[in-house]
C-alpha cells in the first residue's frame, strides 16, 4: 500500500526545511572562509558577483529522483596578488566520492587559455570546474595535497587539490587551521619541494 499523498507531502516539506538549513550553513561557511582569507596575507576575494556559487548541473528525470539534487557547490576566488594561484572552494555532498560531505580546496596555477580570454579568466575557470575539478579514486587521504596538470585544445593549467572533512569545520578557529593555514603554507612553500604529482 502506498503512503498517503498528504503524509508524503509533509515529509517533502520537512526535507525542504532541512535542505534550506543546509544551504544557509553552506553560505555562512563560504562567507567565513572569504573573510578569513581577506584578512590574511593571501588576500583572496570572490570572483563571481555578490558571492554567487557554481553548482553541479541537474537534470530532473521522473524515474531518477537523485538527479534532482545539487551535490557540488563551488566558489571561485581571485588573488589580489597576481603571482598567487586562483582558489576554488568546493563543497561536495556526492556519495559517489565520499560517504560524508567534504570540502575540497583547489589551487589553479599557470592558467593559459591560449589568448581566448582575458584575466581573470572566468569562463576558463568554470570550464575547469565542470570538466576537471573533482577527486580521483586514488585521492583518499584527507589533508594531503594532490597535484595534477591538464592540457587540452582549450586550456592548460597546473592544479593542486586538498580535502577536508566538512565535519572538521566546527568554528572559525577550525576554519583558520584547516583551510587558511594549509593554503598559505602551500603557496609560500618553494615549488621545488613539491614532488607529490599524480597524473590523471
């Protein structure tokens, strides 16, 4: 016997309230991270207007309810110092990658789109997010930098990824320790010391 429609709709409304709270928490987290970076020597600011986010595309299909869910949220940030890499903050709730929500840090260096687009390369960065940004099956260790290089007919760039369990970000001090400090250490570290490159 199927669940009565009224009961089902009540469950849907409860789920929407939970999702609304998740999105509010997500927005608070991104704002906190931006503020922490702006107050540090890194000096990163959001690239999209009014703090907008990139999200995974959704294709609602009647027989595949899971396709209705947005599972990836990303905020691109541009450095005030042009020598620093671009930064992508990427929250994933995709169980395909991990059973628990994760925050992925992405540093994008040496970006070249062959003169098609001028700095700050908004379309090129979104192209990287859509087509290349995401954990590999072998990238299983949290708090470990993984490096990669990409090159195709449209773009070439050097990437570095770092994963943090979302549960670790309990307060501003945790955000500072888990996110700002690793980014700062990675950027200021001599490039010659990075030998952890893993190609796709």
